[in-house]
């Protein structure tokens, strides 16, 4: 699944959970969160830099 600013894969995990794993343009991080919120999803999003340093984290529900 992808756009010009986001490329992700959906991977099933335990129960009904799904791992959304991929790359998003840092400037569009809030856009991805807003999209997931509009879909009614419960989520935790983490944004890492190229050195695996956590830059941002946001969550909804759960």
C-alpha cells in the first residue's frame, strides 16, 4: 500500500492486530495519523530516523 509520501506493508500479528510497517515522509506523519483516526483505527505510530532513533510517537486508543 503506498502513496507518493508513504509506503507501508500490513502484517497480521496476534489476534486482530495488524502491524503497519514502512516508510512515511516525516512531514506527513500527522497526515497518516489523521487517516488512521478517520478510519476508526486504534494505533501507535512511531517515527524513527535512519539511525533508529525515535523521533516521534503518537497513539490513539488501546
